[in-house]
C-alpha cells in the first residue's frame, strides 16, 4: 500500500507534474489515437528559479512550462500572445485538521458545523483568483473514486448554528459557544507555517479562524516552523492546523489517514479519529478482492467520513501549464494539462521544420539510478525512458495497458490461504531501446530483483508478492500474500528493466547508469519508453532522443 506520510506537503511546497509510465492506451474506444514521438529530440531545460522560469517562457526559450502555481505568474503568461494556457483539475487537496481526541473537536456535530462555517468559494476567489476549486471530499474531485458531490458547496452558517442547537449547544450573551454540559468552548490556536515562508497559507489560516467566529468559536493563528508543526501533529499536540496533501487517484490511502490503527505518535492518522463503522469500511476497502467490492467500500468509507468530518476539506489547486503556439497537436483534457506524455508523442512544430521541443525541468534530477531515484524531477526524466505493465487512461484515469495488453485479478485458495493472483499478458513484438526483445521474463527479473534486495523505494509494492511465474514469454503470473484489489496497482506500476541489465548490476545502491567504467553496473538507461537519454549537462539541460524501437512509433499501437 502507499505510504501516505510520504505525500504530505505544506501548501507552499510546489507539487510536481507526474508523467505516467507511457500513458498510451491506443486501440480502445474514446482514447486518443496518437502515435509518435513526432519530434526527434526533447530538450529538458533546467531552471530552478521561479522568476527565471517565467522570463524564459516569455522570451520563447521554453516551449512547455508546467505546474505554474502563482496566480500572478498565470495571469502574466496568459497575456502573452505567443503562449497558450491549459488548466486541469489536480490531485492536490488542502485541509483543516482537527484533533478529534481532545475537546471540543471530539464532537462530530461541532466538526460538521465548523465545515459549514467556512466559505470555500470565497477563499478560492480572494486568495487564488479562481485557480483552485472548493472541495467537500477526502479525495480530490479529479479522482475517479471521488463522490459525485465532491465539489459541492456546503457553506451555510445558519444551518451550522441550527445543527449545533439541535445537539445541545448554546451561546452566551456575548456570542461565545457553550457545550452541552454548560461549559464555554475555550479559545483555540490554529497552527500554520510561518508567514514569511508561506504567506498564502498564513492568510488562509486567518480567514478560517475568522470564519469559525460565526458559530461562536474563538480561534487565533499560531505560525510556527513547518518541521515543528509536523512534530506537534504527530504527537497530537494541537487543536487545529492547516495542511495540504498531494494525493493519488485511488482511495486506499484513506485507510492510512483515518483508520484507528494508524493513530499513534508519528502515525498517519493525525486527526486521531476512531470510529468502528469507519474502521470497518476502511478495512473492507483495503482488503477488497475486486473492483466492485472496492468501489462499494470506498463509497461507504467516504459517506461515513462526510458524517464524522474528522478533517475539513477546503480546496484543490488546479494544474496550469503554458505552451508555445509555435507547436501543434497539443493534448489536454479536464484532468491533464499540456505538459503530458500525449503532447510529447504528438507535438510537431507548426511551421513543419523539425527542431527539439524545449521543456522546463524545475530542478536538477541529480540521480538517474531507477532503484534509488526518489525525486519527482528524476522521475520526470526516467518516466520518459521506462514503462510499466499498466498506465492511466487520460480521459477516465482508469487503468489501461502499456507493456501489458490484458490483465486479470483473481482470488484463489480457501480460508487463511485465500490470496490474490495477478495475470498479465505482455504485448508481442516489443523491443527495448537497444533493439533487444522485451518479454515477460524481463518483468519477472525486475520484480524478483526488487524483492530480493528489498529496495526501499519499491518495497511497499513488492513486499506482499510470494512468487512470480512466466509460463511463456508473454505471460506473467504474480501470486500475492493475502487478498487486496490494490495489489494490481502496486505490481503494475513498477518500471520494467531488461533482465540482461539486471544480471550485470553489481551494486544497485551505487549504480550510476551514466558511468562508463562499469564498476557498479552497466552503462546506459535501457527502457521501452518513447525517449532515450542522449546527453546530460548538469545545471543546464538533458537532451533526450526518440526511441527508434518504441512500440507506438510506427502507428500500429501494438
């Protein structure tokens, strides 16, 4: 399962664009019929300073710039007649955290009233100039697992007061909220990062504090160092706090955030929520044997979360990208901005003159060892070189084939021996970028290597694999320990590396694929994705070139 703590982030931390592993699902109704890459070279320009990035885009030195976060930058680039802007719903979510273990937030009625007192739509307009959307769900609205009303506006201060009154709350003559036992609800602190580091978050926290006064709660913001703030959240030494999470499309992370077993110091359940009904729904979700069961459990868990309101969803930040109008065949959807793999496949110079496409890389990748690379910047590069068995349909955000043409999730065994089995059919005729054949035995070698070495980055995805089998060159069978529908995503998202490369790696931790001496492993990044690394000049750029053996290059979409 996903380590939820690793996706926690402050609002002021920039979320990076995610490139799926060759998200090409051709041949199915409703999916793009795009073949390529059309370009022969892709230049990834390294510019870390945000102001310098904007200037480079304005000067025409960048053809694609993604993840533009500041509203002022978005407005500035939108005025440039040489650029086209694209906006999509993202996987970012911002929450007001409430300490459910302590009074007064141990009352679900009070938590729901607090949620109804915050005008999310106003926040989006005033602070983010509309480049966010208000949310009322524990998954971002873009997720195919989010409820239909995930963006519903629940702002209703009068109804909030009626709810409190119905549950025994009252108010003093001065307007202070009084609990059902007759005690006044004391003033509270709202933790927020320091204003000098995250001014927008600090401003937002103050708006939330002011909003709570409508229902008689006196709140004052307490700006502190972010690391200190996280430590206090871990210890439940807080009453309220604001925090943003970068989330995935699937709902299994809800278990980590809201199951009572995760309520311990440093645990993922920072609100301390503990409810038997919620635990049951989350357990059913995590152990769901198939998609139908998973969807029912996900819907039930989110229904209970809306009732209990352990935290208050506020907004989800939109993804924004800018693209030079000198390029055509730019691909976008409601959930994907122009800085995506489909664009890199189909993009062509509008004037017909072949030249490299120049794309922003906001930080130095530093590490291009696929076993140890952990930054999004490294994988923005590696994700163009390596593929996985499955990837994501750009329209529905559901699974679709990449290296695999088909897949099956089965439950086998009885009693304690019940377990999930995954069977993948690897497409025939695939080649690695060095021209050698790609078979199911390569995928098996990759998975076995990750398991054998307990490689930290991928350990969570392979720890429940009991064995792998390849009955033939195009069939991969994976036997899991226990039952879970989510085993599919874990196994199917691993990067595929040739068995011939795996066999030559002498030290996976120190392996530098760019080194030519071969002391720790073979030279080169051998993958099956649409691009290959041509050259890398640290601090300046990475030049990638078209993979001549890429499976969709010829247009047959195998």
